[in-house]
C-alpha cells in the first residue's frame, strides 16, 4: 500500500526477472531438497561475483559515475537501515551496507555476509559468517556486529520500521569466532528471506549516530549526505565481492514529480529513474538512447468489499462484482499492457508459491447478473471510492461502472483526492480500493492482510481454517507440503476472501542505453533497490 506505516513503507510501489544468474536458482533448489530432508541449509558456495544481469550481456566495464533519481526524498532521509521508509532510503542503504542474505529473482534467499544459514527445526538458525569481510574503516566483520544489528530492532528506542518482523527473534548470540545463533519465538521456514529485508542490513557494533556518517561493508562508501537533497557514494576498493562494484561514483537524488523525473532522464541530467508511469513509456522508448525495464511484481490494486454487514458482506454479491472485472481491458487501457492478470488472490505469478492450477475467473456480465439476483441486490445505487493514491483505481472503477448496467448494477464512482486517502477512506467504506505493495514472502503477505487478526485485513474477512493453514505453512519444513498449503490458501481467498484482485502491477524503470547490468528482483524497481553494485556504463 502506498503508506509508510508498513515496514516497507513506500518501498513497494515498485519489479521482474529472467536476466539473473541461474546460480541463484540452483541454490534455491538445493535448499528445497535439504529442507525436504529435514535440514534447511543455505550456503554461499555459488556466490554471484559478477553482475547478475551480466550473464546475458557484454563484459562489464569499470569506472564512471551516474546520477540516479527516485520518486521520493525527504528531510527525514536516513543512513540508518532500521529507519528506512522511502525508495531513496532503501537504495542509499543498499549501496553502503550488506545483509546476511540477499534476494534472488524469485525472492528466494542467496548468501550475503552469511556463508551459510542452517537449521534443524526452522526455529533455531545457525549463521556462519564470511571471512575476510571488512567495514569501510578497515574493521573486520565479527559476530558482535550481527548480534547488535539484529537485536537493536527490538528496542523501541531504535524506532525500527521492522520491529514487527524483529519481534519474532527471541535471542541472537555469538556461538563461535565466526558464528551466530538466532532463536525465533516460533518456527519460520522463511527466515533466510526475512534476513534479506533492507532494514536488517548489518551495521557496526554499537553504532548509534547515523546523522552524518555511515560505515558498512557495502560496495560503496559515503562521500556526501544531505537529507532531502542528495547522497554521493564512491567505490569501496576493498569490497568483498570480487570485481564489484563497477562504477566509481553514484549520486542519488529524489524527484517527486514523474514528468520532471522523465524530463531529467531524457535531458541527460540523470541516467536512471524509477516509478515511470505506463503513459510515459512510449515517449521514452521513442527517444534514441533510452530504454524501459519492466519488472513484474506482487504489487496489486484491489477492490475491497467489506464484510461489515450489508450487501458487500454477501458472498453472492462479491462473486458477481468479481465477474464484472474486465481484467485484460484494465491491463491494456489503464496500464498500457504492462503487468500480469490476477485471479482474486494475492500471490503473483513471479512467486515460487503461486498456484497456477486455480481456474481463471472471467469477465462475465451474465454470470454477474445471476449472482446479483441471488444476493437480492435490487436497484439501490452503490458507491465505490477510488483515488489516485491507489494506482490505477480511478480508471479501474470507471471500467467497472461501465460494465455494471449489463448486470443490473447501479454503481457510482466516488473519486477522492490522494491526500488523506489512506487515513480517511481506505477500509472505511463498503466498497473502496487499496494498493498493496509486494512482500518478499507469502507468509508476510497473508499475515499482514488476510489473517483474522491482520493489522490491514482490508475486507474484514475472518476464516479460522485460513488462520490454521497460515500457522501450518509457516512451520512446515517440507517445501512441497508448504507449497500445497499455500495453494489451498490461495483457493480459499479466491473463493471467499472478499477482494477483487484483477491484476498485478509492474514496476517500470527507465535509463540511458549506455547503462548496462540492470536486472529485476520482483520486490521493487531498481533491482529491488540493490542495483548499485551490478550496473556499469558502456560509454
């Protein structure tokens, strides 16, 4: 959702794949096999040492500098990974710091500062650290840095955006000269992926002042930082990944206006931008020397039918409204052909737990009319609230309104301003739209938005069977069994969940054709905000 109340904040308004190394896939498959045998182990033996997209491109060139503009900056810009809330924060921190794990092209975990992550029961995790890793000031990475970096999120004084994630960590302690043992409050097979969250990047033991300095182990060292203005980083010559990074310097700025951001790119003022609107893509592609990268993501704009009594709580009415969503028309007319068709459940096709066997719900006004009749709809006018705050929702609502008379539905679109939408309208009407950002795991998505006690249970949908399956999937070490449970959960949400999810949105980056090595991570644009170490200039 386009709100900074989630631990991802504005992160996820932004990403797809295919250019990344096959090594990530093989490592993930190896993990699956080990988990199925009762031992989860993620190792760094196949560490990517060249740009992930470079496998399909020319040999990377060294040197050069670029300017990058994201869609947001603020005087609250931070060097503290725990406090990251905007795209610029995530990009900045990924340039300076590393995590124990990193995300691959299917949101699985590959090794970062960890050489391996092992467990017998998915509750106690043993992390072996890489040797020879140095912070920017020459200090060696130690278990104490990891203990401090993870445990600080649990302290309310830190004001970490990831505190709800960190709350599941009961204890972190050094158990060897190069080993850390993490104990969770309950089993969670997704924990290696959670460690890849940008908030859990590793800082030096005892660091409290992030106002002007940042000392990490990452590919770049901080040169200049002025909140709300810019960040300048320079190449870390002692970076622990051989051959990376390629660039000598990166300047990061924020340009909130999308048209201004596109103009800055086409004028040569910046070389890379994110959050490009579908309507701008043709202009960019038509300009020689520039290109657009589509990243398919799990982000979606959804039609919320609240289970608060009244007609929207009627299952037949909900089914009728879902059959009035012309998904392909929405994809073409609203999003210019970008994105992927959805099926009224929140797990997108890029996700390894996506259930492809679920029959696709179709646009069928006659079937909608049948369900409305069963629901005793009558002729009363219904209002649906939409806003530019929820990507594409106004246009999607208009298309729904156009189709409604064919099914005997009198639908009025209430367009409200973006300002204040999330606090004043979202989840506060029988019918409204939401916009949910991608999450790196199915568990996080289901826990935050679909569990009976979920903080953002948009439809106010409560299903004890679903809640039981959620707990079962979280603690299930067998990957095949886990995938089956998640498939059953998708069926349940599709049939009874109270949300219309017509499609999944793509994140669009644009850049000069001279910039190479940019791939896709389906969490967000800019390669899941971790592009910096992988790109180079072919000038």
